[in-house]
């Protein structure tokens, strides 16, 4: 019987993480980090430089990376009194895609985390020496809708580059430095808009990426613009009471077409993994509804679960939608072909067929790129449809990222983390890496 992830107690995914084990600075050089390899029950202590060789021993694999680029999202606006500043942490533009927001040249309404929020009185306009002004329009759930205006002719991306500071996670108890502008960014980052880094990607140098391209049979790139909520611990007692943040996904038709060949997929980072899994539920929703979705709900994979937490008779894995067709597409083992695929690293034939259908439909439309927002939560009980292996960092206790890891590893996640703590691994964004083969 499959457990409904909504009933999971987040306290069961806690572990002791001393402050001195949280990396405050990146290792130098980038690829000097340690690597803990978990391959279906076997643990090995290696280095990041060894990762391509490990994957090379698995046979042909497709590597998928996230090309999101972090923007300097922390804006410090002087207080009208002249004493101190307000920090406006830019989160998301109102009513615009990330690309549209970054290209704005005069005015932008955006949701921001304001500190200290109570000190910003109604009607007060904040002004920066660069000519940028900020007016608060509304407040909701601890964030503020702020209207920014400027007349320099610069894009919003350029404004942030000039006045913003790199948004290091709060568990790094230090101010950002000029060095962080380079090191809190992957060497292949291209698309500006993230307010947090896809941290697994921080380990790779151009030389190592060349090795990855030689080792992997194919390399593809997607974009998930990482939001500030990604690294936040879950505050609710039960996972079902946690409201998942939504993030923008951008994927090319070429990537979807490539996935249709069934080659095993290695995701570089949880953001790449979440993108690929979201893409599956997006395509499934599109096929079943006949309308291209703009959003993937956080509970999309779990809607067939019964109220008592069990699944319909004969269904061993989680399914989506309310129809038999959804179950047929989503559940590994629902056919002889699916059972055969489940014994290898290849994608299930029905998953491949779904991606082939989506790629063909996009080609008919002449559409090269798709964009949607995803709030998908991946928690224990989830069956990965696309990702067969994952490179990631060590994650915070009681976080949705740790839930994602536990979905792939099962209860072994605790043994792995205990080993890392006992073996002097560095944790979180600037810490060491893991390589999992599910």
C-alpha cells in the first residue's frame, strides 16, 4: 500500500546539522569538492572530479543541466530619514514571465520580501541614488507588491546588476562579496531570473563540463528559475499542509523530442530533476485535457490516492488524473513493456510515447519553446518518471529538497546523511556533492 505523501510528518525528515558543517564559502577550485556516491545501496567516497568516470561505467546516459542564472536580487533602498536602508528582496514579477521582466526598461511591479517591512509607511516612495524609485502597492502573506520605476533606459536585469546584491541563503552567516557574483553561479548559466542558485551546478568547471559531454551520450539544457522558497524548511507538521512555491520552467521542443528516445537521464541538480518530472505531468495533462497547461499543481501525481492513503486496487505506484488512460500512462508496470523498462535505466516506453506525442504537437504548431509554472512536490511515495540518476548537494533538514531525495532513496537517505556527517562532508549550497543512481 502506497503512503499518501500528504500524511508524511516532516519531523521524520529531520537530522542534526551543526552550524560548523554548513559551508560558508565555496571550495577552491570549484571541482575540489568531495563526492558521495550512492549506487543502489553501495556507498563510495570520491571527489567531484570522479563523477564523469562513475557515470561512464553505467553505459549511455543523457545529462540534463539547468541553465538558470542568478540575479543580484537584494536591493538596498535608503530610508527617507537618511538613517539605514530598507532591503527589498526581489522575488517575482507580477503578470510577466521571467524573460519579460528582465527586459523591462522603465517600470515593473514585483513581489518582494521587505525588511524591515513595518518601518515602510504607506505612501512613502523610496529613492535610490541611481534614479530607481520604489512604491509599495499591496501586502500579502508576508510579501509586498512593489512598483519600481527608472528612466535610465536600462533593462531590469541591468538595474539589478548595478544596484543589487547576490542573494546568499540565510544559513550563510556572512555578507555577500564580489567573489560570490562568480562563485554563486554555474559556468553554464545563461538565462537571468533565478533568485537562488541551482547549487549542484556550482561544482563544475569548463574543463569538467567538456568531460561530461564526452562521457554522456547526449547533453541537454532546461531552465527552471529558482525561487527563494526552494531552500526553506517546511514549517507545517504534515507535508499536506505545506504550500509549495511555484517556479517558471522553460523547455525547448528539442529537449522533449530527445527524451522520447528513452535514454536514461542524469539530472544535474534537484532543479533539473524537478523540471523533468514536471514536464512529464505537464505533457500528460495536455494529452488528457486537450489544452496545453500553464501550471503543474503540487499534487498532480497524487490525485488518484484514496482518502485513507491507499491506492486503487492493482495500482502499485502513484498515478495522475481521474481516468484509466492516465493510470495506463503514468504507472510503471502497467504493461509488459513497462515492466521490462523498469528493470533497466531506460525510460518507460509509455513515457517515451508521451514525449514523442508532445514533441510532434509542438512541431505541428511551429512552437520551439514551452513555458509553464510548476509547484510540483516530490516526496516519498513518488515514482520518478524521467530521472534515473541525480547529482545534488546535501540539503537542509525538514526541507522539500530532502523529501525529493528521500523519494528516490527511500529510508537509505538517513544512512547516507549519517555517513556524510561522520566523514566530514560540507553541507548545503557551497558544500560537497552526492551522486545517486536510483
